[in-house]
C-alpha cells in the first residue's frame, strides 16, 4: 500500500478532504522523523514503537573490485509492533 492509497482510504472512511488528510499524514511522518533524529522513540499504544537500532561496525567486501570496506557502527530507524498487533498479523496470515 502506498502513501497515496492510505490518504485515499482515510479520506473515504472519515469524509475529510484528501488534501487535509495528506497534510496530516505528512506532519505525522515529519514528527516521527524529527524525534528519531533526536534519538527519541515514538510509541503508539496498541500499534507499536518507532525506535533506533544500533548496527555494529563490521568489515564488508566489494566483490567486483575485491576490496575490503570498513563500515562504522551506526543507527537505523526500525518499527517494533505491539504484541497485540503482531499476534493479529500472525493469526491472519497463514
């Protein structure tokens, strides 16, 4: 599902104009990004948490050039679903 499809569905279900829904969705995503950049998690009860995961430093290989690349430790954004949400997905997808 794309962002445009989400906007269309929310607009249809709530009766709110698509432009308003799109602005709200953009503001939500911007807020989540800003908080993760500040190293703050975002928790949505019953849905899940947007968190930062630390990736350890490692050595990788560029196979085409046969060289070694040193990748430093870094953080990546991740989503951890709530237990209820994860259980519902497990039950529905078999």
